[in-house]
């Protein structure tokens, strides 16, 4: 193939990839749900979005995939403004940070995140500087916004090495980021500093922070409660203990995959984290 033909084929492939990406999100609709006080939850594709909307403007927690930016802005317009003043990233994964460049670069939002989020985003290929958090922190940060107090708290070595949760104090709403997948096996990114024991500790700490009236925005899934979070933590702890016991007994990773988990956990498996992938995460 001549260089010109190779270039033409490459352009065609890139164009078709872009079309597929756009088609993937073409039918996504943003569902806006009011929770308490100033706080709303937006469900689209990717990580759930939390929003504080009021007289001070819009504060947003996470912003899903880049192709959804304009749909997210339209949903925010229903809440008062399509130009958020602040965006908080709960961690660095693209389904939670994909629209950073849009909201910072074109809407002038200030992006906050744990310092490891900026480091990991900045290390990507062809990174857009507008996608990077502008303000970073180590332990957390507190906002006084829309007559409410918003606590951003970092948990080390859990889902990744840069996770934060966001607690809207007066409305009593907790956004967990990907420290909670409602009714699903979670994704624990071992390659990005994630850790199973750290994940269990983080979920346990969140349970202790909230009460039975707290409305919980999970990273993925529908609105949840403290009881849902307890059930989630107990699932992780029980399956972890089970896999570790088999490992200590001498079973290999592949052998444990073949043995499988108790059938009561069947419904927790999903497209991305199958039973096999969850077992391998627990084993490692």
C-alpha cells in the first residue's frame, strides 16, 4: 500500500471510529431527579452526576463522557444555568471526567480534584489542558455554596489512588463516586492504585458517616440508601473472605474461577465486571 493510500485508510478508520462513538451516545437522555435542598442527581451514560443548584449558581460532581457535554449542559439549564461555576471530579476515569474540557474551556468552570486525578489525566496521550483540574487537594476541601456546606473527602487506595466522595451536609445527600456500584460488583482499578481492603475500609467509613435518611448517589446505578451501601459492603467482604480462604488452601486463581462464587451473587455480575473478573480482582 502506498503512503497516500495508507493515510487515506487511516483517515477513514478515524472517521468511522468517531461516528461509532457519536452513535453510541446519540440516544442517551439525561434524567434529572431532585433529591433534597439544592441537590439534584443526573443520570445519563457513565458516572452519575450530582448538582447543587441555587442562588450562588451551579456546582457539579463529575461530568460523564465528552460526547455528552452539550446534553449535560442542557440538563443543567433546567436547573438554572448551563455554565457551572465549579466541577468536582471524584476520580480520573473518563466516564466521570470526559466533559471537563467542555465545561472548563468553553463554560469557564473551575475544576477541583485530588492531586492524583490531575497527575493521571495529565499523563494521558494528547491530553487537552482544559481537561485538567485547576485546583487540587490532598485530604479534601469544603465549599460554602447555595447556603449549604459541601464536604469533599479523599479516601486513599480504594477504587483508585485519587478517590473523593462529596457530602452535601444540610440536604443530607452523599455522592460516592465509584466507591459504590449499586447492586453490582465494583470495578477496583488495581493498576491505578486501587486496593480491595482499602475499598472495604472506605465503604465502611461512608456507612458510619450517614444515617437512614441520607439519600445516596452511587457512582453507577439508581438512587440508593444506607442499607444498600451496607449490603454492598457485606457482599464485598464475604466474597473477598471466600476467595482468600480458597487461595490459602492452595487453589490457584484459575481454579477459583472454575469453582466460582455462591449462586446468590449471580445477579451482581454485569457486562464489565463479570463473576470471573471479580474473582480475579479479589484473588490479586
